[in-house]
């Protein structure tokens, strides 16, 4: 489910067309092109897909805190699956920071708070950044990358994302 | 601007004089742009609001404070933590209504008026530090607290003290269910 053809013979596929501009299914259907190596995988999410999934998560978060039998529940802080853990931190201003990481990765709480600092510095203090818009600030990206590298080194296992 | 990633302590200190001069230049320019004191006050408040909505996250990220459970706690937080953090002063707090939603911050010292003794005669209704009111209002709004913030008294206008009034506009209990 959700898998697609990512590359043929090492060259990345562009939608329905190969790198040379031929139709993928046509190319694969022609035995003259065999042997052919195909790489399958999950597409990286587009910005729109990320926005959609994030807003779905926002709704789940709200439902989560309302379902709680205890009053004043915080909402979803962690979602655990066998291949990844989703960590969520909501600020008092209602902003949610979501980190997807390896289940064995430690130090995510500290990472989330660090990301909050980086956001408040390099996004909010940039006068050209408008609130609620996607963040396209160079310094934000640089510092975020740095923080992720530090967090990865701290944890018992590799990749955070 | 090539600034190395990661903050160093030394970068935090800039000249207080520069800050106060910058603020003064801002007010002076607004006085040139607008004839009426009310317009300048509104403009300062609006600018302050724009700062407040961004500054609140810096405050929360850096001070790691817990959610306040009452208007009184919130006002104490503003006076004792926020004012201290950003202006280096700690106004005193008093509650001025039985309903518990009106508070006053009395500013003994105010760095913004370091070099200003009194307002010129033609600018007698100017709220010189109105930016501060906007900042407080914007910051409170981002944590879902609607409030009116104004200068009730101003030493620059000849009053005995400088007093900022904060009036919270919604009951605290409503907040709990609006969190998400």
C-alpha cells in the first residue's frame, strides 16, 4: 500500500515518465528493454500532503484530549508503531511540533524544546516571515539541521526525520 | 547576514542606550508622520501587538514556565518574569477589581524613558510607551487570553506613578475547553 516506482535502471522516474521522457508502463511492457532494474518505495510526501496529514493529526490530537477520562489532558504526546515513534509537543500558544523518529531514539523531548527555541528565534524573529505560513528561512533550516545532528548522535540509534 | 548557527552568550548584550535611542527615534518619526496623539498611540499599540505575538513564543521557549491557572498568576508572570527578562525591571502588581479581572502594573523604573523627562506641550496626550501595551496585548492573545491594556497613569504626563492597566475580557474557566 502506498508504494510506487521510484527509479528504473538507476534513473529517477518523473511521474509517469522515465528520465528520458518515455512512458513508464510502455517501457516496462517492451521485452527489448529487459533486463531492467526497478526501485520501488514510498514517495516522499509533497508539501500539500504534509499539510493535509498535519491537519488530520491536529484533529486527532483534539479528539485525544477530549476522550481523556482525566480533566485537562495534554493531547497526544506520543504515537508508537513498530517502525517509528511520533512525538508531539504543543506549546501554550497552540503550536504543535511533531517529530518522527526511530523507536529506539532517545532525547526527543529535549529536541522538541530545542526546535521550539529555533522556531522562536529564526522564524518568529525574521520580520519577513508571516505567521502560520510555511517556513522558508535559511537560518531556521541551518539551525534545525544542526539540532537534528546533535540529537541523532545522542540517541542509541540512527535516523530521526 | 552570515551569522554562525548556535547562539553564544556574548551575542546577547547590545547597548541599552542604542535600544532606548531606537525607541525614541521610532516615536519621534511617528510624531512627524501623524498630527494627532491618538494616531501615534494607535500606531505604537499596533506595532507592539506585532512584536507581542512573536515575543510570547520566545518567552515561553526560554522561560519554560507552566500554564498559569488564574488571571492573577498570569499578571504576576508578566511582571516578575517577562518584564524582568526583557526590560530588566519588575513592576509591582495590584488587583483593582472585585471580579478579579482587572490588574495594574506599577512601573517604578522604565528603561524606555531613560532620556525623557516630560512630554512636549503639543503632545500632551501621547502615550510614549504605548508599544508596551501592544506587546502585552499581543502576547496574551496568543495564549488565548483577550485583554485590554492601557496606560492608566504616566509620570511623563505629570502623574505620580506610571501605571499599566490590564483588563482580562473573558472568564478564566472558559479557557479550559478552548485549549485545542
